[in-house]
C-alpha cells in the first residue's frame, strides 16, 4: 500500500480554483502594491506562523555551536506562534509573539504594534488569507478614526500559494 498522497491524484481544491480569476486578482494586487511603493508607502507582507518547537530531543537539548551565549528556550512550550511582517522596502522582518491562539484579536494586537513601530504615515499590509484576516472586527478598524486607520490591507486572491506579491514586486523601488 502507498502511504501519503499519491502524486497522480489531482488536488480536490484545483477543481474549484478559477486560475484566470486568481491570476487577474494577483495582477491587480501586484499593481496596487507597486503603486503604493512608488508613492512612498511602507508595504509589508504579513503572516501568522508557528515558529519553533521545543520538544525534547537532540536539537532542543543541545545548544548549537554558533548560537548566541545566554540565549534560552522555554522548555515548557511546545511551539510559539509569531506574527511576521516583511518590509518590501527595507527587506527586514518584524516578528511579534502571539499569545494563545492565532485569531482576530491577536492579529489586531500585532497590527497595532506594527503601526506604532512604523515611522511611515501610510502603511499597506498584504496578509495571508487566514479567515480571521477578513473578520469584520478587524476590517472595521481600518476605517478613518479607528485603531488601525494608518493601515490599508491588500488581500491576495484566495488560495494562491503559487503566486506571491513579495517576489513579483522585488526591485520595483529605486535603489532596491
């Protein structure tokens, strides 16, 4: 018996995917990002991810030879979730720890911190397509006078792992 997914079987999602619409929406999002970069906006791609595991084992128990002295690992946690924001201008990543579950509330806290720590007046964020990035509780906060009013979200098409804004906009700004 073959274990795992057979490569000859089609992905069930691909049958529902509209490649033409996905490509069109990706082109629109890329054009929007390029225009914002040209206008001087700070643009970040953002993702929530589980960052590391501290399960007991050789890798977790023995420090690497090149690791920084004094660095410690919380052995009680099995993983740590992070909100990461990659600046398309400075090519630097800002990481914010997420406490508890990855959800709308934690996304709001991370975006608020990103906004507070970003000097640019106008910020655009290209989030991944996690369901909670589209929650009304979050989208209402982008309105003028609300908590995240300096941030403009740019949503990529649904489920487009083979399309990325990060790679299609690199080098679009003078000096990058």
